[in-house]
C-alpha cells in the first residue's frame, strides 16, 4: 500500500486521496502525503497545478480543494501525457493567471524542479553514492543546470532565450509545449519528483538510467569534483548501455600528480569520462567513447564529446570537420606528449600536458572537431584536480589486466622503486597469469 492509500477519512496523519479531508482542500492533508520528501515550494506548485485543472483538462479558477479526479488527471498528464498535456499542468504550476507567463517565472519553476530532484533523491537515500557538492565561489549547480535547461526555450521567432534582458519576455503555451518536447529532462525530472515524492507503487521509473551507480575501490573514498546534478546531466549524453555505472579509474587526489600513473590507470579500460577543475574554478572535460591507447595517432570516433560543468553546463559534439577525437602519447621526441581531445597538435580543444598540472584549451572561435569554445578560464591553464571515470561495464580485456599491478603497467615506476631500496610487496602475492603457468 502506497502512502497515498494510507490513513482514513477521519483525517489521520496520512489522509487518503479522495477522503472528505482531501476534498475540502485542507493544506495539512495534502502535505501529509509527501511529508519532507519534497521542498515546500514544489509541494505548493503541485497542489496549485491540481487545483486549477478540471476534468476536461482546461484551466479553471481557484477551488476550495483538490478532488480525487483533479489529482488523477494531473498525475496522468504529468507522468503519461504528451508534451501538450504536460505543458498545460506546468503552466498551472507556474501561475494562476490565464495566458502567457514571463520567462523569469519559467526559469524559477525550472530551478525549483531541479532542486526538488536532488532533494527527493537525497531524502529517499537514492543518490547511488553521489553527493550534492557545494562549490565555494561558484553558482550552485541547481542554478547552473536550470539555466542550461531554460536556455533550450525558444521564442516564437525561433531565437533562444539566452540573455537576462529576455527574462521579461512572454512565454505562451505553444512555447512551453515546444520546450517540453525538445528538453527531455523536464519530463524526466517531473517523473522523479512525483514517483519518489509520492512513493508510487508499480513505478516504471528506472533510476539507473538517470543516475549511475558510483563505484570507488574500497578504502579509496574521496570528494569528487562531480555532484549528483552534473552526473545526471553528463550521463544523459552517454550511450544508453553505458549509463548504469561509473567506476573511478584515476583521481589526482588519490593517485598523485603523475602523467605516467594516469596513462597506466586509464588505458584499455573502455569508454570513460575525464574532467578537471582549473585554478579559476572552471570544471570541464571530455567523453572518450573508446579505450585510451598510448600511440602517436589520433583515436576514437564521433561519439566522443567535450563538455563544461562550471560556470555553465554544455555538451559539444563532433562537427565532422576532422577525426581528431582522442590523442594520448608519452615518451616521444618529435610529437607532443600528453592527452588531447579535438583540434590539432599544440592547439587542442582540451589538452593535458605530460608535465602534469598544465594544459590548454584553444578555440578561436571554436574547436574544429567539437565546435567547443575555450573551456578553461585562461587559454593556458593550471590545475590540481583531475578525475577519470570508466562508464558502463568493463571490457573483457580488463579482466586479465586487473590481475596486474600498476608496476607491471609502468616498468619505469618499478625500476624507480627498486633503485630507492623499496621492495615490491605485491610480488609473490598475486595469482600467476594463465599464460605464464
């Protein structure tokens, strides 16, 4: 039995939908169905949206309460309706007035919706290992993601609402419907808020497709650059078969500032997401659709992309201009040594130098491969925090590689260790590889 079905008509702590208490519109009865699972502003929006809809789905004036029929119609439109039906309820959640609403009202609704997703998943303990990071000096990620979703809104002339000077523009139902149709996150977030807020039974909502499981090797916990909202945003741009799990491969906080260590831990590990935070607080990176290999040629395919997380969220996909998707080279004398994505030698859209802690993002005006702007605050930047996450299931080749020590992958590190008089404690403790038996 769901929380919506508990209680009795005697106005208990969990009043049942359709009972006299609910029909009279008593605020406490409606709120009791959700408790603290949703922020008060979203509870109010849901209530108001239901109150303003009648059985035909058309708007009506304020009533004394929310009937069972109004509740059912509203939930049906929000969860299973088309973009036209969803836009009707959304407009009523935004404003009680008939006709268009201001763009700034839509933006505030979007911020409330995004914030409610984090709130309800945290309340239900379903963050799947991720946290809501609060970066000092930067706009909260709720506002950053809300601004990205809102930027997809188009005026009647087809122009996007990009600047603050357009926040007083009118947004009619046709614009809201088009926005909902082209921005899947809006419907998805509404579904999360309702399913997890009301604890609906027989829910078809699959959180693993929205938010991947966060895997970090035992004893290696750390504070990631990522938070739950940035992960949700990036995960939605990955191939579907790779969205259910992210496994940490490298963190500068855990593994040190070593390019050789980076190469040893990310090669032959399948598709992965790499990101860093520069000294000015900009967070950005790229998705590698194939396993990294150390070689002097470009690699990867057109599923790769670059992205920004802070100060704004955006994904930049391939233009088809060239195939310079991924590049990883080490210990070469005639060509650049480092990791790059997009552009060309010495002019990458994203470059991590072999001198770990240095990089560049060059784009005048944009990167030829990904059409991305300069991602870092300064063209030549410095950083301390870098992370690489494998996405999806590990490749078969990784099963054999997992039996090896990092010293096996990087012989120079083994020689350096032995020259310092340090022993290799893992020798003799690992299983003998099958091809050595």
